[in-house]
């Protein structure tokens, strides 16, 4: 019943109607303090930008709430790095999060031109890209 309702709304949406919906497995994530109105509950999630396999930006996904940390965040970065290397595209965003079971997983991958910066300082990101282009 819920799937049918969501599908109908999606297909009638003036912006989304032309895209195919994707249904994913629900995996509980480690929650963090804070809430963003109109959004899912914030979790231990990070965004990374990759320029030809080099990380040019990495930071918290949820910039609207108090800062959060994880003692094993390097493991999350390693997952994003592995994905960036495997996909091997010029400009990529990889979002990763920690599950309640304690594993780091990819939340999504996107064309970096279509992604928000999250907590990543934009000028720093672009300076890193320009430095790599200049090599």
C-alpha cells in the first residue's frame, strides 16, 4: 500500500516524474544529535569529493547540526576511497555512513557537479582541484 502511494506521488511530481525510482534496503544507521526539519534523522555520515581518484574534500554530511565524530572515521574514508578507485570517473561524490551493526557502507555515489558541499569548504575543494590540474 505504501509503495503504491509513493509511486503515484513520484510519477505525478512535476520534477521527478521522468526519473525511475529506486527502492533500497533499509539499513539502520548510527544516529547523531540534532534534527533537520523535513529531512531524515541525521546519522554518522560523511561526504567525499574525488577528482580522478584523488580525494579533494571530506567532511561531515550533516552540516546543519552540531559537529559529530567517530573514532573509526578512517575506516569510512577507506570505504569511500575504495569506491572512488573502482568507479574511476573524473569527478565523483561518495557518501558513506556507519551502520548500527558497526560497518561503514556507501549511501550513494553522484556526479560531483550535481552535489552540495555539505561541510566541505568549497574554496578549499576547488583550490585542491586546480592544484591537481596544474600538475
